[in-house]
């Protein structure tokens, strides 16, 4: 498979014009199999772009000191993300300066590791790929609470995987903080791949045995939960495969698989497995057959919007 660089405009060379620098890719971006070296190159370029974009904030009395703390004084993308998260969490009951400093260092170290750096880069690209309101890297990095909540979860997952009681309580504390600050409740044991966007990200709940693949778009008020049936310690939450979209208010329950490239419509309830490439509406209703393209044009990739 190709890597991130070959899916971007002119390989790793970014256009200087804002209108072309963040062009959407012509084909699916490869979030999973890109070489770590390519991800590192993109992380470095994103950091350079963030520094350039944040420089215009320096002279404002409302944004100057803030931009300096969160972006301009940071030497890497992972440090920028850790600084932004620390700024978001500064008013939460985290004890004294020493505790806040320890959390920031923990976040910076975790986000700099190859798996999490891949996720940060891919998550930012996913936002630019699907959200026309995002016109720069700086905008989602500073303001999109779904990105913040997901980054915090990824750090919590690192702590959870250490396995010792203290680390697991640290992870659960970050889960609690994320739910309080971002209104996104993700159990630290949940598995979430790179290239995921939590759009608007209010009221999202993701259970501990849930698995979310790569290139997934999740809107607000989505629940990936259990049915309440005793499972005896077995997997009780859904698996969302690569390339899925979960609409506003959708609920997916139980140890089921939503196949690759599926769309779950707004306010739908899913309790049964969904085949690859399907669209689900209502309660477990899988749309069948091809939509009539004669009225809206055969070239419309989003024709199912009109038929639901």
C-alpha cells in the first residue's frame, strides 16, 4: 500500500497557498500502513504550519500569551498537543503545579511515541478531509473538543495498558476528566484506530470493549454500548470497522460488527451485525438495492442522503 506522503498533494511537499495546502486527497488516505518515517515527516511539517499560523496571534492582547504557551514555545507536534490539552484541563481539580506538570509531561511523552503520533497526524488529516469548516491545522488543534477528547483518551489508553493499579487509576481519572471537560466518555480500555473524527463531540459514550477502526467519522450523541445482558467478562461492546460513518444520535449495542464502509443514519439503533458497505436507518433496517440516481445525478457520491 502507499503511504501518507503519496496520498498528499505533491508527496510530502505542501503547497504554500492556504487554498491548496489543505486540499482533500484524491483517494483514501492510508492511515494504517504508512511508514513511521512518513508520519514523522508530516508531523514536522504540521508543526511548522502551526507555528506559522499561530504567529499572527502574537500581537493580539486576547490571543498572544495563549498562542505563545500552546504553540509558539513548543518544539514538536506532540508538545503542542500536550500544551493545548494542559491548557484545557488547567481549571480542573488536578492538584498543584507539580501534578499539572507531571500530567503535561506524561501526555507529551505518550503522544510522541510512533503509534500515538500516527494517530495525532491521521486524526488531524481526517478532520480536514471531512469537515469543510476546518480551513487550517491550527483551528481543529485549538478548538475542536472531539480532537482534544480523542487525544486525551489515547494517553489514557497508554496508562491503562501498563496494567498496574496506579496506572489504571490514572487512566480512569483521565476518562473522568474527559467526560467532565469535553462531554465525551471513552473508557480507557477502548481501542480506537488512527484517522478518527468525533464531530461536535458532545454526549459521545464508548464502552471499554469497543473497537473502532481507522478512517471513521462519528458525530455527537453517539453511543457504543452494551445490551445489559451478562457477558461473563467477554466482549460486550461493538466493533466499528474501517471507513464507517455514525450519524447523530445513533446507538450501536452489543458485541456486533458494523462492517467496513457502513453508514449508520441519525438516531438509528443497531443491535445486529451490519454487512460491509451497508446503510442502516431506524431500528436495524438495512437499506437494500441501488438508489435511483436519475433525479440527482449519477456522479453524486452522497446520493443516499436523498433516499433515506
